[in-house]
C-alpha cells in the first residue's frame, strides 16, 4: 500500500506542484474578494443611509418657534429592495429632546464636520443593524441646534449584496483556475513528449542492443539523464563482454584438465598392475588436484566480485593475517625447498578478513609456484604514513615490466614461464584489494632478480594497543 502511494505520475506530480500553489493564491484572493465585497456593500448601505438622513434633516424646520421633524416617504422607500429590510430612525435636538422616531435607537459616534460619515453595526431589537448619524443645523432653532438624525437598517439586503459580489468573484476565480489547469495539462503533454519518445525508444530495443541513446531530441534538463543511461549501458556492455571472455576462458581452462583426466583414466584402465598403472594414477591424481585448484580459484573470484558479498569492516592485524595465510603454504614451500619467511610489524586495517586472507594466500601461492627450488619468498608487513603495506618478495624469474599490468587480467599467463598456475591468482588479489579500497602493484626488488608484489590498504586510524 505504502509503495503504491510513492509511485505517482510525473504529469500529475508536476500538475499538483503548479495547481496547488495557484489554488492557494486563489483561496487568498477569494478571501480578500469577500472582504472587498463586504466593504462595497458597507459603502452602498452607508450611501443610502446618508441620503435618507439628509432627506429627513432637510425636512426639519421651525414653525412658530417649535422645531418639527417630518420624515418624507422617499427617505424610507429607498430601502425597499425586496429583501424585507426594516428601517429605524431617530431625530433629536442638541438638548437631547426627541423630535420623532425611535428613542432607543443607538446613536453611533459622529465626526464633526465629516461630509461622509461612516455607519456602524449594532444590535437592536434582536437584529443586526447598520446605523449612521449626522448633525444638521436648523435656522431659528436656537438652543435646539444642531439636530441629530440617525437612520438604521437591517442587514438583509447588505448580506444579499455581499453574497452576490463574492459569488461573482468566486466564479471568476474558478474559471481562472480551471483554465490554468487545462493550459498546464496541455503544456505538460507537450513538454513531456520527448521523455515519452525516449521511453518508447528504450522499450522497443532488443535486449542485446546497448548502443548509446541520442540526446538531440530531448530537453537540456533531460540530457544528463540520457548521458547517465548511456554511461550505464556502456558499463553494462563492458561487463557483459568481460563476462563472455571469462566464461570462454573458464571453459577453455576447464576443458584441458578434463580432457587430460579422461586420457589418463583411459590409460590407467588399459594398464595392468605395475609401474605404468601407478604412474597413470599419480598423473590422474595430480590433474584432479589442478582441476580442484582451478575450481577453487573460480569460486574465490566470483566471491571477490563487487556486490557478491555483504560488506564487512573487520578490524584486522595485517601481520597476524599474513602469518595465518602462510601456515597452509608451509608444506608446499618445504616440499620445493623454498625458504618462506615472515617479517615486519603489526598494523591494523579494516575489511573482510576472509577475503583479505585469500588475497595474501593467492599472492604467496603465485610466488611459490614460479620460484625455482632453493629460492626464497619473504612476506613483510608494516606501515607507511596512513597506509598499511604488505610486500611479497621472491627471487624468481620475475615479470617483464611491459606485462605487469596484463598479469592482473583473468587467465593471463606470461609466455615462457613454467608452473602449474591457472592465471587467476593475481586477478583475484586485485579484485579483493580494490574492493577493500586498496591498491596492488608489481615492481623489481631493490637487489638482484625476482619480483616484489605490494598491497597498500588504508590503515586503521585507531592504534593497536
């Protein structure tokens, strides 16, 4: 359920990113429009109240020393909008004497000399009113000057006017939002066309077609994506080619000892009891051992490939690791009369202990196979600045400088060399060391002939206690 919610349409996501902020802006605009509509309704109502109050004030006069206030019908009829509004009025002298109207009608505050006073809202007889008051001088009124005229009206027409103005604005904003959504969808459909063409081009390809994709037909923003895909396909193509070469080389390497095994077994079956049969069985045993060694090397190479094992960060004493790696090889060294030694000091590294031990075993095994009888192989460990160093030095025939990079390729063997190697030992070492973040290199020894193989790994910054 959660994973399905994460997978969204790019078109829908882009549309949401455009429409949601626009809708928020429209919502704010609708709110401000409502306030504007209400302000407009207040203004219209106040103008009507002001006109009504002035009409009443102008009909107020002094007759035989008595101030009389008359309310003309026009002053009230202007509020007859069909919404059943109630109109209240109040006229009083400066002394506070009521001339006409409703004595309890609340009077709003007045601004002296204000030509356009504003109305205020107030509660009156369980209804909400908008009330406006003006002062008006009356000739001959004496102490009664000036008179105050207040007119109030219920807010039914006011509410209708506010709603009409607001709904009109809301309709306009809705049309604007809908038009923006339609135009955005059209723009997205046109803008995503190159991406859809790219998708179709990839989906129509054959599984073995890894030719680069064209970047000319896509937008500038998509070109890094196409470039990354081309780079990925290039890496996949190289990996597939390397895999094909590996399978072909592995098949060739396995076919030779298997053919030899079959021949030796047939010869042993034909021979009667005697030296010939014993010799054939011994050769058969040796070939089986070589085949088992080759299978072990292939298995180790597959385990050393990046991603084939869960990464580990064991804290390892490189000197102790080298000692453990030399133990199973001591018998081979004694059998061939080779002086196998370990020197140096302890230094800590981080990595996969099993695989690093396998790398040291392969490096020393490779040296033992090519060093002549009576030779020497010396393993040294130590620290060089921020790096841990392991060196395997032998006094064998060495490797020509021109071929020292090639010997790290799988199944590569130096022409003219003797030994029962499979051509995988150094390839395994390089794979393991590079996975651990280190480097491996070959060079000539400081004195005499032979070869120095050197592994450098990042040293653990925590000192060994």
